[in-house]
C-alpha cells in the first residue's frame, strides 16, 4: 500500500510543471526502478495515469503522455505481451494528431518501434504509425528537438519496417518524407535526414520500384546541400562536424545508381569551384560514388571526368622545386591533387581500357612528350613546363600502377617513345648505350624529361609488383609485350644512370639525383634476375655504394644513395629475393665493414655510415640471416685491425665519430652469441693490453699506480674495449678480469664515464657462482672514495660519485647486497657535504646563479643526481639489449628500502640546501618507481611530495625535479587507489597546486598543476568546496598565461570548479 502511494507521488511529481527538472528526473528514475524490479507493472502504470493521459488540460496531458513515453524508452529490454505493445502503439499513434502532446507521442512510438525482442511492434501497427506520421505531422514547423525526434522515428521505421514504403497508399509515405526533410538546416537533424534518404533508396534501388518516380525530387533536395557549408558554432553543444555531414551526404549520393544522372554532373560542376573545400568534397564523392554506380554508368561520364581531373591536377599541383635535387619533388601533399589521383586510379580500375585510352591519346600529354627532348637539364625547362612535366609523370605513375592491364597499355604506349627520346636502342641483341661515345661518356643530348618519365614508369611497375603477388609469374610470359620491353630497357637504362655517377663525368646535381633514384628503382623491379641480370644488379649496388663512400659535400645525394641501399635491403628481405640476398651482403654489407679500415679519420662520412650500420644494417642482417654472425665478426675484426694499425700520433677527437664507433661496437657485440663474443673480446683485449700509456703490464697494475694521460689513440682503444665489455653476455669470458677491473676503476675516477659503465656491466654480469666480493677484494669502494677525497681537484669528487653510481646500478639490477655500500656513501655525501660550511663549493659567481642560495656543494649535488643513474633505465648500457641481469621488481625493492632513509634525512637536514638536495634524490627515486608500488604507500608519500614541491619550487635549477614530483602526484590523483590519501591531504595539495599555477620557469609545471586541480574537482563535495574560491581566483590568473595550452587547461579547470555549487 505504501509502495502504491509512493508510486503515485512520483507520477504527480513528474507531471507537476512547477517542480524543478532535477525533481522531475528523480521521479522518472524512481518510476523506472519500480517497473524494472516488478514492484509495479506497465498495466498498473497506465491505469494509474489514466487521468493524466486523457485530461482536457493540455499541459498535464502532454506531461502524462511524455512520462509514459520516457518510461517505455528505458524499458526496451523488459518483456512485454504483444497485446500490451499493440495497445500502447495504437494509443501513441492516435496521439500523433494531438499537437499539444506531440513530443510524448513521438517518444512513445520511437520507444516501441526500437524494441527488438520480448514484444515488438507488428507490421500492421508499423504501417499505421507511418500513415499517421505523414498525415498528421508538419515536421518543419516544429522546434529542433522535436524535429530530431521525428527524424529518429522515421529512421527507425525504415530500418525495422522498410515495407511501409509500399504499404502506405499512393506513395504518400515517400511524399511525406520529402516534405519532412525539405529545408532542414540543423546539423544533427541533417545527419538523420541524409541517413533517412540513404535507407529509403537502398530499400528499393530498382528503376521499377516505388521510389523511382521520386528520384529527381529526392536528389533536388539532397543536391542543394552540396558542398556542405558549415557555419554552426561549436558552442551550441553539438558534436557534428563538417566532415561528418559531408560523409553522410556522400553516402546518400551513393546509396543508389539511380542518382547517377544527377549526381555526377553536379559533382563535376562543383569540381570547377574556386573553393578548395568544394573541390575536395567533389573528388571524394566522385571516388566513392564511382564504385557504387558501376562501370557502365560511370563510363558515360569518362571524358568529362578525365577533362575535369586533368584541369584540376594542373591547377592545384605543387609548385615545381627550383632544383630537382631538392627533397621536395616527390611530394604531392596538397589534398586536392591527392584526391584527384585517387579518383584517377578508381576510374582506371573500373573502366580499364576506355579510360586508359583517353590518357594515351590526350593531346596535352603528347605535346609534353614532343617537347621534352628540347631541354637537356631541369633548370632550363620553363616553369609552366616543369609543372606539366611533374604532373604528367605522376599521372603516368598512377595510371600504370593501378592494374596489370593498365600498366601494359601505358608501358607499351610511352616507354618506346621515351627510349627514342634518350636515343637508346630497344634491340634485344644490343646491350650497350647507343647514345654514348666510344669512351662511354654520356652524350650531351640526353634529356632530363625522358629520364624522369622513364623512372616514373619503372616505379609504377615496381609498386604494381609489390601490390600484386601474381605479377612475377606473368614476367615469364613472352606474350606480354610490356614485360619484354622492360627486359630490353633495363640494361641500357642502368648503364645510362651509372654513367652519370662516374667520377670523370661532371653531371649536375639534378642528373646525379635522378641517376641514384633510377638505379634504386631498377634494383627493385620484380622477378629476380628475369628483368635485371645478377651482374647488372651488382653493378647497381656498386654504384650506389660508391656514392656513399665518397667524401662528398652533396648531403642530399649522399642520403639518397644511403636510403636507396637500405630500401633495397628491406625489399630483398620482404619479398624473399634469394638470388639478390647474397649479392647484397657481399657488395653492400662487406664494403661498409671494410670502409672503416684505413678511413677512421674521415669523421663526418664514417660517423654517418656507422650510425646507419647500427640503426639499419645490423638489425636487418640479424633478422634476415637467422642468427648468422659471420658478418658481425668480420666487422668487429676490421675495426680492431684498423685501430691497431693507427699511428700512435693519430688524432681522432671527433666526438660524433667516437660516439658512433662506441654505439656500433656495443650493438655488434650484443648481437653475437657467446662463442663469437669470446673471439671479439680476445681480439679487443690484445689491442687493449698494448696501450702504451700503461707504465707496466696489466697483470701488475695496481690501484695506486700513477698513470700518464692517455694519448688520443689509447683513449679510443680504452673506449672501444669498454664498449665490447658492455655488450657481452654474462656467460662470455673476459681475460684477466681483475686487472681490467683495476684499469676501469682508475679511469672512471679520472672522469671516464664509459669505463664506469663497463665496470658496472662487469659486476652486473659476473657468474652467480662467483663472488663479487672476490673480484673487489683488493679495492673496496670506501677506499676509492677516500682516495678521491684526498685529491686537490674538486672535479674528482663528481667523477667518483658518477662512476660509483654506474657500479651501483649494476649491483642494484642484479639484486646484490653490496649496493648498500654505495647507497650509504651517497647518503653520507648528502648529509656531510650538503652543508654550506662543508667541502668547497663549485666556483659559482653571483653572475652565474639565478639566486645566491643556489650554489650547491658539488659532491652533495652529484650524490643527489647519482640516484637518477641508479634507478633510471639506460639506453647506453645495463639493459636487456646488452644482456644485463635484471632481478624482477628491483625498482620496487629499492623504493621500499630508500623511502624511510630519505624521509629521515629530510627531517634531520640542518640546512635548506641540504634538504633541497635530499628532495632531489627523493624525486629521482620516486619518479622512476612503478605507480602501483607508490600507491601502496600513498598516505605517507603525499605529504612528502607536497613538501618537496614547495621546497623545489624556490630554486630555478630544480624545475625538472619539481615536474617529476608533480607527475607522480598526478598519477596518484587519477588512480582510484590513491583517492583516500588525496582526500585526507586535499587542503595541502590544493595550496601547493595553486602556487604552482604561476610557476614562471616551466610551462609543463603550470599545465600539469592545473590538470591536477581539474582532477581534484571530482573529490567529495565537503573536501573541495571550502577551496573553491581559492582555486577559481588562482585559475582566473592563468587565463592570461602566455602559453595557449595553459590557457585551455585553465578554462577547463574553471568550468569544473565553477560547477561546484
């Protein structure tokens, strides 16, 4: 009884127009909950609402019918009896005539029509709804939301009950649809109307169907919207964009072939518009409609489409570059020509023969072919002819690569003419250049245009092969004239291109770049050695390698040749060209390896090649040769032979070259197996032990041994040997391990970072059965620090700390207990040397400091930064690529050990400088720890994070550390696990973030602080409301921030906090 009374109160509350929207919504939710839980039934709801559904009061009747409709909208999955559905749909259908209660009637009909099971609307009832719809509704006279509901009902009728089109007599339904959609302007409603038309014409696509007589009228309504001109501001809350509308209209155009007589002429007309967006929309729509309309219908418009396409491409193509050697001549980045070429390809694929014939017989194209022989170089071609040459080259490329048959027709038509322009013989018995003199020097009559167009045709054949796996089989067929033509021209063309790269031939840059591209395309032609003989392929590779090996100032040409070699290697890998694979390795890879021999001082060229070797060739070789290490061994051996043969006085001090050599040596060693690594390390040790700067043999080397400054050559040997050690497997054997460790220790104390990295790698990879303590027994870490501190050089402190950090990283990653010795020394440095009265400071002058109090003690500063080395992942060493031993969860363990220690140091720090440096170390550790581990201790850490940010924000030099702590805080804020800790500390977090909104030294700090405040707006009301005014005032200042991204975040934050009432 109480539930029934409560139920009626909810009905009364919803119907009562004096109630607020929130109260009405709550009443509706309560009614729906009672129905879903079967506390009340639909029948009871209708019975109790009888008075509201039939009253003469228009307002109450409208609210009552809307309540019933909204309720049914939320019960779409609740089973209903068919008789109940019939009664309800009959009621709502009748109510469509009641214009005062129209919204509720439409909502009710829509809710019932959408039901998919457990009681659905019958076919007869759907027809009744459709008939009432067209007879009673004047859609365009309604408000936007009501029109949208009407269109949704119409859409649903066509999706679920398309038979209503023929069931409603005298085509009244189609006419009603046209009347409803005609003149619509709202974006959301237009999306629905375009889809309604699509559904309507797709249901009856035949010319004899019930829709056919209305096709002209339907398209006249659709056509007035093309092209879409979108003017609605985004502030109206709609998420519909111009692209959405354009796509929906395009799909409506393509919904039936019956639109073809109207759509294609309209789209071609708009293609000539001066508006770029109209051209793009026209091209996209023509492309999409071409597939839907079919070959026969589109064939009628072939000439008009080709003419419009050609004019559009000529008018909108990119400006020709001033020099063909520039890296911009390949780009067709403008959207209009991109879409135009897409349509060209689609038309060729649909109407292969006739459309290609339009291209081969085109007067403009033939004019260009007749005039290109007049120009021997690119710079002598007039600007308008350059544009036409580049456009026609791309037209031929797209046409030829569209299909096998189109390729055959294009090649047969144009390739002989190009060879004639180059004066090259197509005689199958001739394999020499017909246009060269007796010395093989290229004739000056060779014209640029013919070479360029030849390359475009060859590129099309290459790309067609990539996209058509069956093409290789066709190359064997002697009946394919185009294949025979390719076989005849490949040899002469390769000789032509190679001639440009001869050292005694002073060709200009345009021809050189064209020659490199031509050779690359020839090397990538399909069919193994059927088109390009093995000898010709090797000559092509040799020419490209020669371009790379020359110490040339033509950077673009050098990069072009290098990229060509890399692309050829990838092609061989991807398409299983077995014959070419070994030749590529022998010609390219071997020459690159031998390049290092005797050319180590050519810093610029060698460093670029070594970079290519490490980033491209070594990964490719290892993947393509299934673990074969022969080339890598030869490469490493070549480097060490070269190093050993260098004179003692040689100067190799180019940092770029040294870094490239170290990187490639580490990678080459890391890619080898243990046996190969043993061979490499023995070879390296032979060179390492011969360093002349060592006063005594390695076996007698001691820590206290004085050592002269290494010569340039010896420093290179030390660095390369250290890079070998870094890349070794743990199972690899390092000869004379203890003596090498002595040497590395001495040099990392002198500031040699790679020696420290190698030492850290050694202690990380020691065999678990051996003892790290045994290796280090002659020399303890504490003694090393004491030795450094006894020196006069202040830089020695920094060197020692940095070196110890790398060693500690190796111990930490393998989970060895000796890491605690290094950590305790670092903490001791933070305590003892973080005081301004302790060890001498770095020689900072007030002019070099932003603030006088930023002159941190050198050792303490290095000790704080050492924690970053300990925990941050490194690409240089001690990673899985270089076979480091990594104990699971080592970062989490280190975090749990360090937090209590760092927290104690923070509390006990005697000076602000010392506390600041401890916070820096704290930031390094916590920012590299996985968030899940931090969340487990979030309650303890939030206050530390906030205090740390407050401290670091006072020092300009700590802006990176401040940002790291802020990122950790944002992670806690956005994770549900950390919500409790955030709620407890909400007041101090807000105070800190508000201060950071105005942080002047880094934009990312301001942006992230505002984002964190936005996230905090979702916290419980009682925790954040007291801070509302404070946040809004601070964020308002950020609205004038000089950075746009900060202003955008400030707007979002202000909206979020302003909504808290």
